[in-house]
C-alpha cells in the first residue's frame, strides 16, 4: 500500500537569512516494500529586506526590497541640498556606510558644507576698479590696496574719508 502522512504540514523555522517552504519528501513516497524513512524537503527563499535611501531632510529618494547578503545600490540622481546665502553643499556619501543587507535599513545622504565667498569690488570716486577681493560669508571685507586718492580741483582738495556704502560684515 501507499503510505500516507496524516500530521500537520512540516515546517522549518525561518532565519534572518532564509525562509523555507515544505516541498515534499525524500525519497519520493512509494508503495511499501521495506522499512523506509522519509525526510521533509524545503525550498529556500532568501529573505528580502526594505532598504531606503533618504535625503538630509528625510525625503525618500529610493526604496526597494533587497535580498539578505546582497549589497544595496542607490540608482537615483546624486542627492542635492539647496545652497543658502552662507553655504553651498556637496554630497559626500551615506550614513551609515552602505553594507551588505542583514535587515531593514535606512541610509541618509550626507553633505559637506562649503562656506560661500562673495566678490567685493572697491571702486574709486570715478568708478575705476581699485581692487576685487573675495570674502567669506559674514566676514568683514578689508581693502588691501593703497589709500584711494582724487586729484584736487581749483575749488576743492580731497581727503579719503571711507567707503560708500559703509563696509559691513
């Protein structure tokens, strides 16, 4: 006769790496002709985990399931952070450092801040450019040249008294 298994479907506990699904018996069930042991066999599914890449502000850039043990890859455009009056930002990578998948993970874009510089033009009374200096945001501009002069006229003599508008940081 053909043996029949009457118990519940055999189960194998999942691990963080794999899930298992009962597939049948080894050897294949056959009519009884002698003593035999049947062993449950399982298909193996590598577990997927949710990997999310977010920008500095939490905006989701990419989200996908990646198999345990695989190396996730960000496939989108380089993340950006809008410049401010004080800083320009350069993308430098992800935090934490991307590693092989062992569970759900979120990677956040990391940026270096580069202080903005501004060109300050010093002009003489007649609009002649005396000097152009580049100054960091909120730094006080300093004129590095000689004191500006203006030729005297029959009516007036001129002495340098400062810049217009006043210099401010």
